[in-house]
């Protein structure tokens, strides 16, 4: 009964509620619950359930909503039945109200769930962004959760009581704000902050009460301001603590499974991609009006204004060399700052990492930067425009690219180049004229503002101050030295200097000691601004102080500028690429686009192939050319210093003795050295011949200068093995000591060699005589030429000396003094004045011809002398000692050529090949050398194409990563 009643009450409640809420719709009576129909008929006055209800039923049910919850007393005369019906009705109404309470609870639960979800989302947004490490987390997130000590982490978090202590006293703040509001309203309206009293009471207050009230208000204002500062510092410490814990968590994530991370392909960070683009642009020679307008932060300032110190505070490490009053920054230094698990630094062209947490690595880094700066400065200069590229990574470092420039000077001091001031100005302007560069203007606050030079320079480059951030350094010294601290306020408000800026900051970068650490400087800076009157008196705002706020502001400005300009720059390089590709297709349609490095590799392979071809030269070819060149080198010495002096003795014993002595002296002193010279020259000529042959085989003439330079440098570096000279001397000495001709072919070969040699010498001698005496009668008549007076005298002298030779066929090689006098008198008798020296000179050539003619005749007679030589017959007419001499010389040439050929093929060719490889390697590492040796419009066009494509690809990759980060 109770269960049915509850169900009936529920159904009745639905109809009652729908009616009670004023919903005017009709429900078919048959669809109502029996209890609902009974109630309906009861109050509509209809006792027949089949009869339609009266129209007033709905109005009656509507009025029931205004009934009280307690049941009314039964009317008199109704009896117990009516009272029972009313009681049943109130039971149903009570059930309806209870059910209504259920819906209220359900709605509250839904609303509370939505509020909880919204609060969860807000806390989730406050957590650090781990999207950069999505590629790391999935593989070892569960292992990481196991290794993190959650209990320890929970203990590290602040307790509720500590957080409550950090929270401000809101009641007190409310009172303070009420007090401030009253003060402000009194200042604007002119009425007192408290409720005005009648004029009689106001008039009775004396001046001492007013004065006391003003002093109390001022004290209260000071207390309020100090309390606000303390509250702000509490929040700042809490944020720093949370940031430190966040850094530790990030470091744990980045250090987790270091081995597994390195096995994957490491994804470069956004700032690293951007820095690579800037590095490429620094080496790119801009053509087609394509300029580097990509953003970077340019740090400029007067010398010793604190530029480097500000940069070190942003990088959180003392990375730059320091000096007292002298110029330390001698070239631009590009520093790429990014976040990482370890605090390290690395140069662009080096693989060494400097651990910035270790003092020895910091000292090594500063020393390396100083060495690179001094190396970049050319002789006679003080500063350089070459950029040193450095990257610094560490936890909590703001991502940006800064360029530290040499400090601006006003006077050139002793030891500096005369153009140092102008060079620094030109370097600074070159960086600042970039319309997207952010200028970080550093001004020393401890010196008079009128002495500033950099502010005028910055105002010229950025008159509107749309991309300038002004930084006032050494504020602690400025506050101490300045008589009027309001001057600092004028500076940071932009009212003192003529320049404009996006923002103004005041920082303290230490006490001036080079041994201070970054942490100690931060603590000193925080303590200074906490106790400084500049902040308490409102001259400086809280967001304008500390290098931390400065780095955040500069980073935000940098990335804003990057997002606004990078796509435009990508379009510029895309247009430049199209222009370059069009020029290449029009001028070099059938050639591949090989840049300077690729062309060098191609030329390197060709040169090495040419060197290897030397090993394919046959031994016969080597020995033939070596023998020929060696004889050409020593033939004059053999004829003039050995053969002729010995043969002119006219005695076989004296001849052999003279020959042996002279051959021994020649072998000991000159012959081995001459032979090695010949071998080295032969190797060079063969090398050049092969290179010339390759050049003729459709080779590119763009390599000519490079090949010539490689050949010259390789020859210059090559040194013949000195030990070969000693062994060669022994071989030559043994060859020349042998006099035994074993067979007739060797004899005939020696005679032929002697005949050819003497014939050649005879022709040379006759040519000299013709030049001395001038043309003969036939040439004079045919060519209509005459002899000169000197030739006429020599011709007369020659005729006189020839008559003397006819009379004395066995005359010696020298004229006696009386013979010279006789010849001179005979010539004077014919009217020819002649000098004795001219007579002797003419005699020397005539006797030489005469002797060579006789030697050739004797050589022909010796063709049949091998029989006598073999049997050692003594026949004065066929003493062929000269033939034996030429055979010894010829055999020495053959043996020497064979020895040199072996040394060439076994040792020197390989050494030359090694030298060529070393020269090519050295040239390959010297970009200046390659630029000088491989030149031309084709090379430059290919270089520009490569650079522009690389820049465009890097920019597109950076833009894609930038969009993903958004």
C-alpha cells in the first residue's frame, strides 16, 4: 500500500508540478494515474470519471501553488471523509516538494562538476609546456614515473600554511585601498576624506591638528607602499622557487634515457633552426639586392658601458674576456641562446662543449673567444667585421639571438689603428640598419648623460624608437653619485636623451669585480632594488628593473619581430632563387649546377688520375728520356773538360791518366747531383705532359689555374731522397771504371755514339765561326748583304790562321807568343789592325774545328779496331782510347738511367702522388685559396644558387616549426 502510494504520489506530483508551474496544456484524462484522476475529479466537482472536467480545474490547481505547506483545518460540517482527502493531498504535495529538491541537488552537482573542470583546465594551463618533448615522453614515461620519488616531490612542495603565509592580508589591503580611495576623492573633490562636520566644528580645529593629520597620512602611505613591495617580493620569491623546481623537472625529463634519445634522430629546436639561417646569411654574398633583414638583437653601447655584462647576465654565465678600461670586444659575437638540460656553450665550427658550471671550462671558453677575436683582426687593424658564432644552452635561458658589437669610442688612443673609430661606426650601422633588428642600447648610468655617443647613433638609425630597447646599467653607482635621483627617472622615462625606445630598463650587473659569479650578482641586484629609494619613491616601476625582466622583454620583442617578418623574407629569397635559376638555364643549359666545393672535388679526382697515370709509363720510355736528358746535361762537361783536354795531349798514356782523374773528380762532385736533377725534371715534365693530355680530352678549362697551382706547389714540396745520391755515386763510379768492351755490337755502339757527338760539336763550332767572319761571297751576292768591320778583321785573321794550320797539321791547341806576333805583323802588312786577344779567340775556334775533323776521321778508322782492342795489339795508328772513353760514358748513362728509373717508379712517383694529395687537402681546407683558383661567373652563379636554396629551405623549415609552436 505504501509502495503504491509512493508511485501514485510520484505520478500525481508530475501533473501537479506541470500545472503549478503555470504550464497551460491539456493532458488526456485516460493517460493520468488513477490517483491523479481522482484528485482531478474531486476538485473539479465532477464525480463521474468519464465526464470531462470543468474548466476551472486548471485554475484551481494553479492556485494550489500558493497554499502553505501545513494542511488546512477541515471546514465545519465536512466530516472525517473530507479531512482524509485533504490529508492525502498534502502527502502528495509534500512528496512533490521532496522530488523537486532532488532536481535541485542534481543541478548543483552538474554545476559543481563544470566549475571543477574549469578550475582543472586553468591549473593545467599554468603547467609548463612539454609539447617540445612529445617525441621523448612516450617511450619511457612509465620508467620516468617509477624513478621520480613522489614522496620527495610532495615534501618539496610548499605546505598550505606556508602558502597562507605568503598570501596577503586581504582585510588590511581592503582598509588600505579604502584609505587610498578616500585620499584620491579628497584630492579631486577638495572635500576632506572623512564625513564633513558642521562649520562651527571645522572652524574650531587648529593648525596643529591639521599638521598631525597630514603627517599621519604620509606615514600611512609609506607603510602601505612598503607593504606592497614586501608582498611583491614574497610573490617573486615564490615564483622563483616554482621556476627552479620546474627547471629541475625539465632537466630530469631531458636527461632521462640519454642513450635512447641519441639513438633517435635529434629534432632541432626552433631557435637552432633560426640560428642556422643567420649563419648561412653571414657567409652569403648578397646579389640581386637580396639583403639580410631577418631579426636579431643587436647590443650596442659606449666602450665599458656594460654591454658584455648585460649579455652575460642574460646568458647566465661569465663567458666573455674581461679587461679594465681596455677594448675587449674586437669583433661581432653572435650568441644563440636556447633552453637545454645542461648549461653548456659551443662554437659553430667546433664540436667541443664547454661546461659553464665549471670554472676551468669558463676560463678556456674566454681564452678561446679572445684568441678568435685576435685572429680575425688583420695586421694593422684594431677591430674586425668577421662574426664569431657561439651558442649557449641552459635551463631557464630565454630563446633569442644576440650580437655583441665592439664598444663605440670617441677618441683613438695609442696602439689603435687610425680608422678604428670609423670602422666601429660602420660595423654598428651595418647591423642596426636592418629594419627588423632589435637594438639593445646600453647606457652607463654612472657617467654623465651628455658624454653618451651611442644614443645619437641609435636615434639616427631608429628615429621613431619602434625597435629600440634602452638599458641603463650601473644604477647602484648612479644612485650613489647623482645629487638628484630624479635624473634617473628622466632617463628611464625617455625625457633626457633625444632618442625614443619601446621600453626602458634599469639593471645592476655587479660591483665591478671580474670574479663575481652570476648568482652573487643576481642577489646583489635584488637586494639593491629592494632597498633602493628609486623603487620606493616610485621613480622606477617594478617591471623596469632587474636583468630577468629585461631578458623576458627582449625575448618577447624578438619573437614578435620574427613572426612579423620571417615570411616576408622567405618570399624575397624565393624570388631571388627564381632569378638565379632562370639565368643558369639561359647560360648553361647542359651543365650541372656544381658549386665551388663540388668543382674542386671534380678537379681533385682528375688530378689524382693524372698522377696515377705516371705509374703506367713503361720502363723503356723512362730510361730513354732519362738517358737523353742526362747526356744533354753533361755532354758539354764531358767534351770540354774531359775529352778535349785529354785528347789534345797526343799521348795514349797521358790520355788515359787524364781521363781517369777527371772522371773520378766529376763523379765525386757533380755527376750524382746532376743525375738527380735530371730525374726530378723528367718527372715534372712527364707529370705536366699527362696533365696537358687530359686537358685536351674535353676537359673543363675552369680547372687550369687550380691544376697549375697544384703542380707548382707539389713540385715545391717534393724533395728527392738524399740517400739515393750516395748509392748512385757508387754505381756511377763503378760503371766508369770498367774499360772492358766485351763484344763487337758494344764497340760499334760506342763508335756511333762518338761519331754523333763529334758531328754535333763540329756543327756547333762551324756555326760559331760563320757568325764570327760573316756571310760568304755567295750569300753576299744573293742576299745583298755585307760584312761588318769586325767580321772583316776576323775573316782576315781566320785566313791567316788557316794557312798556319796547313803548315803545321799537328799543331798544339795553343798559339805561342811569337806565332801571335807573326800573325799580327802579317795582317798589319795587309792593312789590317788586329788585337792579340782576337787572334787567340779566333784560333781557339779554328783549332777546335780542325781537331774535331781529325777526331771524326780517327773514329771512322776505329770501326775496324775492335779486333786489335780485343787482342791488345799495339798499333799506334789504331789506338782507340777515345772510343773506350765514349763507351764508358755511354755505359754510365745506361746504368744511371736504369737506376733513376727504378727510383722513380718505386719511390718518387708515389711520393709525388702523396704530395699532390696533401696539396689538394690543404687547398680543400683553404676557402680563400679555392675562391682564388676556381673563378668565373658560372662558379659564382652556382654558389649563389646553392646558398639561396639552402636559406629558403631552412626558412621554410623554421616557419613550419614556428606555426606548430603557435
